[in-house]
C-alpha cells in the first residue's frame, strides 16, 4: 500500500510541471521556469533543446501556430488556456522566424492573446513543447 501511495505521489508531482493538450497531442512545459525564463530568440531555442523535464529530453521551441492553440481569447491577463498555472502575462517566443525580415521572429502575447513579429534580440518568455514535429 505504501509503495502504491509513493508512486501515485511521484506521478502527481511529475505531471504538475506539464500540460497535455488533448486536441493537438502536444505536451507543454508548465514548470516555474515557463513564467520566469526571459531570453532572446536564439537563447530560447537553445533553452528548449537542452530542457529535461518529467524524464523527457525532446523539447523544442513551439511554432507560432502551435502557440496559438493555447491562446484563450475569452480570457484576459492571462489570455491562455486555464490549465496552465505558471504564466506571466507577457510575450512568449515561437520558433517561427519572419520570412520577410530575417532579424525578426513571431511571438504571442499571453496578456491579450495577440501576436507580433519583433527583433530576435528582444527578451521574451519561453514555454517549450514536445510531442509533435516542429515546422519552421
């Protein structure tokens, strides 16, 4: 009985740092770092590639389209699916570079739910994803 209880405690704790989107099949980072890591675009990509969370090591910076799937425009401050607990109502990087202006990349503002393309040297938040092949 004690073993089952300990396994259940680990499982609950382990899954507390991720959110699984049943619609897309993506697993999203929802650790404390998802609300605090604030970097440039290239650093955001490197951060996700190095992330090891809940025994998974295949995290990546999600595309603009993937980030859009967790926006909830019926909410404000934060405008994100209410499953997420670790959120800073601000801009989060996507892996999608601007096709016209090479120095820019797309990001999503989870305060209002809007999207922008801005200079890759700006500092924005990072929320990594896994479970799907990223399209850049």
